[in-house]
């Protein structure tokens, strides 16, 4: 716990991978996409139990909830199968940034946009 709160290098990524291995990161993701398929109450209980570990709870919340909600609503079937499984088992990391000077944490008023551009064989954002 002390190492986590003191931001020990590499520890959070290791915990996310381990959390994925035991099913913590994909609790609310439907089973057909590699998750545990927990209902809302069970997902809430899981989140509540993790909340005693502040740093990990925030990472879990951003990883397991924020990104997946948008992907589940707007993603294609192929994207859901690929990204839910990879995130749910801890193979990939997720990030969610929410603060801008003019918007604070109001995501609807964010101005930042990402564009995917091809340069040769590489993708850049």
C-alpha cells in the first residue's frame, strides 16, 4: 500500500496486469467480450471494495468504466471483441484525461481532439 501511494515506478502497471489476470479489470464487461459480465450491483460492490486502495481505485475506475462505456456505445463489434478483451485481462493500458482550462472536468466542453494520420507505415495521433 505504501509503495502504491508513494508512486513506485512500474507498480501501477503491474497491478493493472495482475488485476486483469484475476478478473478485476473486466467486471462490468459482457462475457462475450472477455469480461466477467457482472451486473451493476456486483460491479458497484467490486468498486467499493477496491476503493480502500485510493491510487488503484482511481486507475481501476478510469480503466474499467470510463473508456469502456464510450467503446461499448460507439464501437464496432470488431473493436468491442478486441479492446474489451485486451483491457479486461490487463494486456493493454487505458488512459482518460478530463481536464482543460476552459472546461475543468466537464467532458462535453472539451476542445481537444485527436486525429489519426498515416505517415509511411506508421500511425501517429
